C-alpha cells in the first residue's frame, strides 16, 4: 500500500531566493500528471527541463570530449566536488581559469557537494555535527570537509550551480539513522547558505545554490525536511536520499510526499542519481525537473546499449555478424557509421573506441528521450503519449540495467 502524503499546505519560495527558473508549461489542473516543462537560466546558458545531466566525475564524461556531449544533446553536465578536490585540486583548477575552461565545456555545469562520496567511504570516514573527517581513497591522506569547505571548493571550481553539503543515507536505513542525517542536513543547509552568501567569488560568478531535501522513505521525515529546506532561500531544491536501494514504488511514494508540498514553489526540483529511461519517465510524471546519473555511460562500457523498448548486449555472439546499426535513424556516431558487428568486435578486442561509441549512443538515446518528454508536455499531450513513452523506455530499471539484480 502506498504511503499517504501528510496533509500540509504547499510551500512558496522564501523571500531572497533568486529562483532563475521559469515554469513554461504547468502540470494540468485535472491531475492526470504532475509533469511540467521549464527553463533554468544560468550564466553559461539555458537548460530546458525536464532534463538529464550526464556525469563528468573527474571533469570528463568517461571516453567523451565536449563535442561528443554537445552532439548527444547535453545542455548541462555534473562534475564531482569530492574527486576534483582530491585530484587535481580546486585551487589548481581555479588558477587555470575555472572548471569550464579546464574541461573546455562552455555550457552550464553543476557540482555536487561531495557529501555522497564522503559518506560512502564507510570505514574511511567519521561524521560529527561540524563535518566529515575522511581518508582519501587515492592515497589514504586525511582530509576534513565541512559545509563551509564544500562551498569554498565549489566556488573555486566555478560551477553555475553549487549544492549544499548534506548527509545522505541509504533509503533502507533505520528511522533513527535517517532522522539524525536529516536533522544534520538541515543544520548544514543553513551553514552552506551563510558560506555561499559570504563568498565573493560565488557572487562574481552569479553561482546558484541548491539545497537538499532528505528524509528517506518515512513520510513524516520527508515532509518535515521538505518544509524546512524549502523555507530557506535556495535557488533550487534537490530531492536526495533516493535512487538508492528503494523500490520504484517506495520512490514514487516519497515523491508523492515532496511534490505536493512544493506545488506553489517556483524553484526547480532535482532528483539526484536517477538514470534509467523508465525511472526518468516515472519521476517526470510525478513532477521532477532535473536528474543526473552515471548509469547510461557506465552500462555502455559493459557493452549494453539502449534501444526503443529495451537494450542490446553487444558482447553477445548474436551480434558478431549483424550488419545493422544499433538503432536505425539514431544520429549518434555509432549508429551513423558503424554496425553492431563492428561494435561487438571492438568490445571483444577491448578497443577504447567501443566504449566511446556505446557511451555516445546511450547518452544520445537518453537525452533524445528527455526531449520527447519535453515536447509532449509542451504540446499538452503528455498524458496521452505516456504509454507510448513507456514502451520506448522499456522496463529496465537501474539495477537490472547495471547488470545487477533488479
């Protein structure tokens, strides 16, 4: 049975938030969907939503260059604060002209806070109310990350959007663990805002700051976190603590708590870590605007490519003599020039070109899928074509797509 959303009034944006976001097509009043289309205006360009962000962990989407990303349809890329802090260092990147120049990407960039990576270090870190002490996964050196340090690093990197430092936990964590992490995230949110407001560089950049809603799968904790974070003057609202070990039904229940509370809030809603087409479609239907995930690129490097209705595993012997492209009509470089047989050969030979071509295809498929969703919303036809989009997405969920149990 689905968890009922707490009965609370929707929240409006607090005074002081810039909210560089405009809803272009609102969700229909008949309640047939919560999907909406919007426009996020940032210093390096405009992001049409709903939108998917490819993940460039180390200032690169693995195997691709910026031209590949542009051709795939990417309008914004996520880079990882934790990894770039450790290597090559945020101060070095700033000296070299900032992250945009460093990675030769002239469109919008979002940096995460580093919280997820640090907390995921498990035995290599300790958390207290001030921040996190951790050992580098690279060389074991000791480091300290606080909300203030995270904001300083993200300002030095020069992203269009920074994210408040938070304490994420797995959705299945005990309620006491989720409650503790959620309360800490709320305290860190206020410190992140204060540090961002003091940052001269962040002001010069026109950098936006997004806050993170936690609360796990507990309706009361999720509602409380939504109300607390939404009452603060962030420029956007991240829905954290999902895209983990929860089921699609549990994720939907959590979103049915959060989104109604934000019904009158003009800021973008960003669900972190979601990347399979069917999951993206379901979350858009429930009112989410932005997403990121390593999934399309990660599974591409295992030889899995997405096509309308499902996927192909190019490592299978069935494709060794297949002269067809991965997908007829796809504009990606893999489909325009090469056969399934050639890609099957590249993966068997462990040639790096295979990784690049498969990644180009999966990101092109994903970003085209988001464009189809946007077009349907803008035309007022999303409820009518939702089933058609579900068929195109296939039934692959994140775990199955990664080759793990669904």
